[in-house]
C-alpha cells in the first residue's frame, strides 16, 4: 500500500516536469514582439469624466455623445443610456 502511494507521487512529479519541459520548448519557438516593434496607439493623455458614474477614463477609450452642442463622455453604454434618459 505504501509502495503504491510513493509510486503515485513519483508519477505525479514526473508528469509535472515533463509538462514544464514541453512548455519550455514550445515557448522558445514563439517570436516575442519588443516594444519598438509594437504598433503604437497614440494616447493624448487627456482624461475625461463620465457624467453618470463620475469616473475618469482616457478620452480615446470613452464613448462620446453630443447633446445640445455639448460633448459628453461615458465609460460604458449603460452610463450613456442612463444619461440619455435623464436628458430627455
């Protein structure tokens, strides 16, 4: 009985190391992209405030709504919908 337990532990450790070796060799074949090769997304650094939940987010990621000549920004479609209900 004790021999069977040690045999089970041995096979579990062996399977773990085999899995690590396989992952290592699979990872060496993948090409990594350096920061200079990545396409750069221009970020202005401007933060805007969501009118509903009062959170700040980058202007490029915000959902825009123009109402009565004024531009409003939202973090999600849900906040935009709530705003449009209020502004009716």
